[in-house]
C-alpha cells in the first residue's frame, strides 16, 4: 500500500487561512436591489438566451447591434452571467449553492430587433415586445406576454397564462399550457394550441392551418379561414365556440358524443344512433375547399358565421 | 268494440303457424369463418394502427425528454410514487391494451416527471397533478363509453388524442423543468 501523500497528513493550517478558504468556497451573495448594468455587441440577427428563476424578464427589440441588460438582482442570488458571443448572447441569473431563499430578480433586456430569442424561467413573468425574430418562451408557473411578428413563436407554460398579440402577419404560433389560460389575437398563418384545463381565446386572422385541443378548458375561436384552410378542434369536456368571419368555403365535419351542436349556417345536427348518444353535422359551404373538424365528448359546440 | 272479420281471420291463420322455426342447419360456423377471412379493414386493424401511432409519439416524446435531461441517473431505476405518474389506464376500448413499447416509454416519462415535479412551485405542482388526474378521468370516461359502443370512431379518435396529449404534457413538463433556470433551481433546492 502506498503511503499517503505528505500534504494530506499535514497538521491543519492556521485558523486564519481556514477562514479564508471557507470564505472563498462560499460564493458572494447579492444584496437586495443590487443593480445590473451589462452591455455587449451582438449580431443583428443572432440569438439571445435569457434564463431567470423568479421575478420578471422584460425583453424589447431596438435598432442597435448590441444587447443591454439592466434591472436588479434579487437578494440571495450569486451574480448575473452575461456572455456576449459572436452569434449568441447569454444572460443567466446564477444561484449560489444550497440556497433556499432567493428573492426575485428583475431583468430588463434590450436586443437587436431581428434577434432570435429564447427565455426560460421558473416563476419569473416574461414580457416581450418589438422582437421580430423567432421566439421560444417557456415558464413553469409564470405568465408570458409577447408580440408575434412574421417568425415562429412558441410559448409553453404549466400554470401560467399566455398572451400573444400578433400583427396579422403569417407565422407559426404554438401555445402549450397545462392549466394556464391562453389568448392569441391577430395571429395568422398556422396555430397549434394545446391545453388541459386552461381556457383558450383565439382571435385569428387568415389561418391556413389551426389545430386546437383541450381536455376540459373552453375553446373560443374567431377566425378567417383561408382558401384550402384547415381547422381541427377537439375537446373532451370543454365547450367549443367557432366564429368564422368573411367568406366561408369549406366542408364541415362536426360531432359530439354527449354535447349539443348549434349551427348558424343552417343544417341541423342529427343523432348518430337511435339507441345511443352522439350527434353529428356534416355539410358543405361554397365549393368546400377548406376543412373544418370540430369534435367533443361532452362539450357543447357552437358554430357560427359573423 | 267489435273487431273486423278480416282481423279475426288473420289472427286465426297466425295461430296455426309454428312458434319457432329451426334453420335447416347451424349457419354460424360459416359466418364466423367468413368474418375471420375478411380482408377488409377491421376495428382490430384500426386499433393497432392507433397503438402504433401512440408508440411513435411515446418514443419521440421520450427522446425529447432524454435530450433535455441532464442528470446521469438512470431514470428507469427511480422509484415511481403514485401521484404524478399514477398510470393512465392503458386500455383502448374493451378489447385492446396499450402495453409493450408504449407503456415502457410512458412509464419512463412519468418517472422522469416524478423526479422533477418536487422542485416545481407548489401551486404549479398541484395544478399539474390535478390536470394529469383530469386527463386520466377523461380517458376512463371514453374507455367506459367505448365499452358500451365498441368501434365508435369519435370515441376512438378522442381516446387516441387524449393519450397523445398526456404524453405531450409529460414531455413538455419534463422539458420545462429541465431548462437551465429550472435545473439550477432544482440543483440548488431553491424554494419557490
């Protein structure tokens, strides 16, 4: 057996040096309200990644080729990591080890307007404005508010609410919540929205493809259906209300196992069986170039033209 | 009231007929054999297509969850408490069970969720568990309806998408809680 290294058998160092080592091992912790002031050059269409745990993240686009971060570090956080790379800028709130009490950190981030943006938080609200690049915004329990331009927007939350304001430009918008409500207004192009118990309110421009699904949340949708457009809406026990604006040219396939079906277009739903529940409604409006499918187990369905 | 004479004649004639008429031979074996040999699409083939689709979704969800997972701990060895991962019934109507690859992938996603769920903010955790239970109730209800009306296409479609949605929720929450902010909070045991 090899003898232990001599250094390991040395007597303990002086109390002063031990204290120094301990101090070095424990990272400094921010005091309440420690100001943040970071700035660095950025590619005008590069990526910006922001990560915070609790508090707020406010991101806005500007016409400079740089990223600026201001705000306040919450008490108990260690520091703000700010890395300005060629193509990617990273902003991250660092927590100290084994900390159990971390106060909110508020981040105000300015990015080149065409940046691609990714924000991840646990309970920090996310608010985005004036960012034209693709956005990927995720939070466990906080609310998300953003503006959609012509690039893809993906918002995901467990219990936070999601609000998206579009400009009518075509984009792919994806919203996923578990219990949070979702609102998307003036969004066009393609919409994928999925919730378990959140209520969804969608005011859509001309959409080519929309797929909306809930287990128990109510779905209220107003939309203009594009030529050859597709609408696919499903709910188990949530009610579904679809208002179609403008000219309508589509085949309709509507059915509910236990819910009522009300239709402003004229044709009435019929029972699918003499002895079992279930109603369906199939009809064509115009040439039938588009497809509208509405399906529920228990939820009522209202289909109307405005 | 006196019944017309024609009615009485008809009744008398009917009374002379045999109460039961036996078929000349047992027809059922022939019918059953032809049903078995039928090449057309059947409920069974539809259900297996649905199962195949779910397996695909499950495996892709699992791959996504695995990619965002940072812990080297093998998930399959984690104990799976009953709360968040309580199994959704993996029946598909009265005649089919979704097991094998689907069940394995789903169990792994649920185990991963169980590992992460403790670090979620309490209110979000409660809502998540309530919503997973909501999806299980929905699947139970549709399965019960399918038992009464086997082969109902609406019920089959809704059940399939309910299973898909559950997988989607499991994968999404795993991914959300595996992001850098959440992972940091988890590693540091931050109480939110």
